[in-house]
């Protein structure tokens, strides 16, 4: 295994470890309303993570280039940027964070407008998408297309979350008018 794959694997493990650590430190939320899709979403998340972890351990799958040096370097930079953004967003969100499948508002939840949230409403989603895009490029894999196919899924989820937050979290509507969804000053 080469150093790049070790770095990618370590980044993925660190990402998951940070999430689990912060999740366990946070006060337990009141139980969300059960949705029939929660089990499915959790299963998909686990399958994606397992597939990505396995992919980092294998030789190139569906290689894009026979000379991938620049592609791997670009991918490593994007992976690092995405990892940093997602982790920073998660840390700055603090106790206001809920699992994607929770689709709820906590009792004492507040609108977070500091740090990266002063520029974008969904830095974790943005970071995770950049991380996945970078990972696939660093692995020289045409599976990068699958990462791009996640964009509409993430957009749909972000819109659903925003609708819930506008309805149940005072000040969130004004926050939405001041910030962009994914890319500062653009989108």
C-alpha cells in the first residue's frame, strides 16, 4: 500500500472517529419521529463507507489515467480540503448537530452563524462531497462519477432540512437569506 492510500484511509478513519466522539459527548436528543426510511438511510451510509474503505485498500478500480500523478495530487488536495471543511463544520455546529436521518430540531437548538457557517449553511455536506470527489480522483477512479451523482441527493436533503429549520427554528429564515447553501457568495 502506498503513502497516498494510507493518508486517504487515515483521513476517512479520522472523519468517522471525530463524528462518533462528538456524537457521544453531546447530550442525548429527544427521540425523533420514526420514519420508515431511517433504517434504509443508515444502511446506505454504512455500505458507502465500507465500499470506500475497501476501495482504498485495493489497486486502482476503473482507472481514469495510465499516468495519474497530477490527478492523484489534485485529488489529495481536494480530499484534504473536504475533510478539513467537513470536520470544521461539525466541530463548529457542536451540540446543534443531528444525524442526517433524524430530520428534527432539538429543544435548545440555536442557529449557528459563526465560523464557516457565516458563509455557507451546509459546510459538512459540501466538505463531504469535496472529500469524496477528491478521494476518487486520488484513487484514479472513474467512480468519481458516483460521487457527482450524490450532488442532487445531498441538495434534496439540504432543502428538506432547511424547510424544517425555517418552520421550527427561530431566526433560520433570516440566516438563509444572508448565506449561501454550499459555496460562499455563489450557491
